[in-house]
C-alpha cells in the first residue's frame, strides 16, 4: 500500500517542452467563427438581423434544439445516440395536458410530472440499452415509436388546446419575458449551465467522456459502465421533459405529434458543435453554438425571403460540412 | 543458388549449402527487406528464397519479425527497403488484393472468412462463377466446384454449411481451398497450428504434403518446432528482426534451432535489485477457465517479481484477465494477503489492491482522447473529490504529482494521452494504478513498443514498487527481460504452468524448451 507514497511525492521537476495543449477552446473555435462570420454576412444584407428583437427571436428559435442538444451531447459523448427525444417531448407534453385539462390538476404538479415522464422515458431507454445490451440506435428507434404511440393513445390522437384558459399561469415557461428576455431563452441557459457543470465537474461527466473514448479501458479501470450510461439517458430524458414544458407553454397546447423530427435537429446541433459521433470528444458549448448556428441560418434565410424548403437543404449541407471540416482539422493535427 | 543473402548486410555466418531438397527455381525471393516502426526495427535486411514445391518454415521467438514478414508478403505492409522477386522479376505488393492477383495467398492466424456466409460462397468470394449476360452468380456451378476443391483436399463437407458453424481447423481448410481457387502458387500459412489439436494439425500437414507434391510453394510460420520438423524442407531462423540462418531441415535439429532462435547477447540493461520477498501477497489455486486455463496454481510474495514466460497463445494474458475479473472462471480460488477473494469484475479486483497494465495499452489501458490527468484519475475518483464531484483542477493537481514523480514527459496534465510516446503512455497507466494504491501488479508485456531508454525507466519503476513491498507478476515474451527482472519464472503452455524456474539460474534455452516443448529438444537440453 505504501508503494505509491514515495513515488508520488518524489521529484516534481518534469516540465518539458511546451506543446500547445488541445483544449476545449479550439474544439469550439470553428463553429464559433462560423457563427460570427455568418451573422456578419446576414447583417450586411439584412441589417435588421442584429436588432435586439430579432436576436432574441433567434435565441428563442434555438431554445428547443439547444435544450435537447444539451442532453444529446451526453448521449453522443458516450458513443450512443437517442432517436426517441422527439417522441419523449410529445409523451411528456400530452401527459401534462391530459392531467391539467382532463384530470383538472393544477399547473405545478402537472409540470413536475411532465419532467418526470421525460426522466422515466430516459430511464427506460437506458435500461434497454444497458441491461438488454441493445445498441442505442436500435433501442431508441424502437422507443421512438413506443413513446409516440403512447402519446397518441393517451390523447386518442387529439391535442389539448388553450391551456391558459384554465391554467393562466402556464404561460410562464414559454411566452412570458423576464427583464426583456423570453422564458425559453432563460430555461435554455439554465439547462445548458447545469449540463455544462455536470460534464465538467462531476464523475458522471468524466466517465461520459471516458466511456465514449474507450469503453473497454474504462471498464478495466473499475468504472460501473451501466450505472453511468443509465445516468446519461436519464439526463437526456429530463432535458426532454423540460423541453416539453417549455414548448407546450409556448404553443399553449399539448399535441401528440409535437416535436416530430426534433431528435435530428438535436443530433445536428451536437455534430455541428464538433462532437464526434463515435464518442469521447466534444463539448457542450459547441452544441449550444451548433443550435444557434442552425437558428441563425433559418432566421437569415427567412429574413432574405428564401423558401423554407431551401432552409432545410442548407441545414443539411451545413451538417455535412461541419463534419468534413472537423475531419480535415483532425488530419492536420 | 541457395543463397538468399545477396545483400552485404547479412550478419551471421550461414551453414554451408549441401544437398538441397531440389534444384528448383526460386519462385519467390526476398532481398534485404527492412521494415521500421517508430522505436523498433522490425525487419533488418532479411532475405530468403522459396522454391516451387517446397515447404519453407520460418521460426523465431515472439517479436523476431515473422509476422511483419508475412504482412509484407501479403501486401499489408510495404517494406522500407529491399526487393521482392517473383519468378525473378521485382514486384511491389501494394495491397492484399495485388498479392493475391500475383498468386501469393496468405492464411492468417486470425482467419478472414465471412462467418454468416456458407463455405462455397466464402471460397469463391470475389470470383464467383457467373452465367448469362447479366452476370448472375451461377450457384450450382459454384457449389459443385467448391465441393470438388474440398474433396481434392480430402475433406468431405457440404459446401452449403455456414462457416460460423465450423471449428478453427475446418475454417483453415476453407481458407486454403479459397487460396487454391485463387490460383495461389505461393501459400503462406501463419501459425496454422496455434489453435488446433494435434490430430487436426496432422490432417493439415497431410494437405500441405499434397500441395507440395502439386508444386505449390509454401511458407509455414510456426514457433512450434515439431511443426517445422514434421512438414518443412528448409527452415529459416529469424531473431530480433534479423536473418540468422537458412538450413535444410535434414541438417539441423530442434536443439540447434532453439540455440539460433535465442542465441543473442544480453544487450539491454536490467537494473535488477535484490529484494527479500516478504509474506505471500497473492495465491491462486486450481484456476480453471474451460478451454483456456487449466488448474493454474501459483503464488507471489511482497517484494517479489514473478515472471511468466510462454509463447503467444499459451494463456498468459488470459490468466491475468481471469484473476482481474475480466473473464469468468470455472474453478479455482484466489487468496489475497491471506484472505479469500471472490473477484468477478475489475471493480472488485481494484478494491482488493490489484492492478493490470494490459498488453494492449491503447485498447485496454488508456482512453486515448482523454487527457493525461483524466486517465490517471479514472480508476480512483474517490481520491479527487466528493461522491459525485471530480473538479478538473483537482484531477490536474493529482496528476501533476505523478507526472513529476514518474517523469512523464508531457507538456501539461491536459494533454490528450494519445499524443504521448509509448513509454510515457505506459507510465500514465502505471500512475493510474499507483493512485488506487494497488499493491499487486500485473504487467502484461510492460515494454512492448517502448524504446530502449524508456524500458530501463519502466524497470526502475518496477524495482521501486518491489522495494515498497508490492508484488509484481510480469508477463513477457522478451526472454532477456524475463531473465533479467524475475525472481522466479513460470513457463506456460496450453493454458497450464509447465515449469517453475529460478530467475537467477534459468536460461533462454531452458525457457524456450519448456514453452515450445519439442520432445526431442527437451531431451537434448536434459
């Protein structure tokens, strides 16, 4: 036992030639630069882009993707993926609507249940993936259908409209502004900050990177892989639950078909943000930038009256471009 | 015409050429082949020739350069220097496909079949017989030809059977059939007997005899000397990447081959220090993992370095994995510091003070994209924070202690570990285990891929551990290292411990004789 003691304290002079350490800054520098260049270009064409109203609008548009992307960053860093997030948002959403409208619950417990439903969906995903040893892609491809089906079944396919009529406080999550800042933006920042802190300062964060970087070596280091993977999918679910609250409040309704395809936006934000789909490398700041970049592109094209169909083409191209640039950078490194 | 070494760099004297088995043309000739990897010269001006209808055996210790040579001949690696002549014409083998097209087929140790496809489709993969203008695969012909080919090899088996249902020996036959369908004139068999039984090996050699009679030239790589004497016409010995000798099999003996394989000077420094072993730290009794380990019993004391020698596939790494809780065991007990321990996962092994520095550092020891600091704290997060916390500043300050103490050369604790050299990576793995306060260390090939200077540093760190009362089990294929560092040496073969030797008196020949266990050579040494 004493074997380590002396070796550990002996001689502390080993500062060799300083090579630049590849820090998190450089990983996000690319997307960040793209964001500024793009913003500048749009501003040249449409000066209204940089107005406070428009910028807040962009931030609000980015919020759903950014919240889901925060959870998705954890999942992708472990080398997994979660295709069921859109369906999780829907199920969490209609659960709240059902409880408030059909069952007459008051808002606060209903909102708590919405977040909880998200968390339980994530737990279910995590259990299927770890205990069932099903690859995340397959597992969440299945639960994507299951959660969506459950949402449709619970509401017989019908939305619940006009929630603020019975629950006037429900607008605090999505439409109100505080000190001029829209609620979705504040929620996004809170979720982002929590995600950032977990990833940087906790064991869960350390192991998230380690599992994605080399699951085998991590297991051989005595880490309980399943436990931390489970944690990651629960985090993803909780983020989806929060997103459901925010989004339902903004729409003032809950719909079983809401957020269809949102999982792809979340994955795109993570990838544009420089996180490797193989896991182990990436940052949550990058994801936030990725979500903003997508919103800026959509906003800019809208300002320039480009059709929404083109927007989709451009976003798709940006995803491919982002990964391509990332690969070229790595090769040069 | 026997001389393969037209190159002046050939170092060793060669036995005189007499009575060669045939005067046939060399079909394949290697001249002055060199291959360097970072920190290692894998092949240093190696040359030999291969004649039609000859079985040429390549022997040598682990790391002698046999595998590298095979990879060059099968188009996987490119030589840095030297020439390959096929029928007297220089050729370059840029890809495995090109090698095959030129008639050089290799049956690798790790078989390359598609397990879900059947035998026939595997044999004809990429050259399926077709018919009609659309180029549709002519399956009836394919299966008929496959069956003929197999029957010619003396195997009666339905070519519609899926490959994954076959044992290793039959899969090898399928690979050979596949090579023959590809019109192989040169067939390379890389360690074909490593994973099959003696009877299966005999069947394989009957096929080899048959192919030789048909004029196929065969290179057989093996470190089992019985294989060499049973099947070979000539034998070439490699050692430390250098050509040592090429001899007709009839003129040599297993004893001479062993001498040529290991007969090197101890050029490296082994800073072995005398320690007085203390009480028993780890005792393993009757450890069995079906088909892998059989009734393995040994103990290692505090302050003692126990070396484990043996050929690749003898079960050495598997032993370490089983004790460390990676692979389940079928029987046996483990006692640590006098108390029985039930270890079913690496977590429990670590809790009992065990540490494993695996053979494959990059796949099993390190998380390459993570920083030096994060790798060091990976196994002992309780040393750097609360139950959930692990702040980066704490990780780095802990790591900096080890970077200093182990003299890990890295610009900072935040450097991704993949950018470090092999020796420094190994030190990071060691630092990880020092942080868990392990006191029983398994070093599996501790200096593989590490340059000479860093090797000595690793040995010194081992000495320091021993001095502090740690117990070390060192698995190594480098005999000088085993002899230079071990207090006691266990030799493993076929999942069993076959010999225990004293580290001070054992010789390389003795270890090799036990590890390769050619009966004749055993007698020769006794």
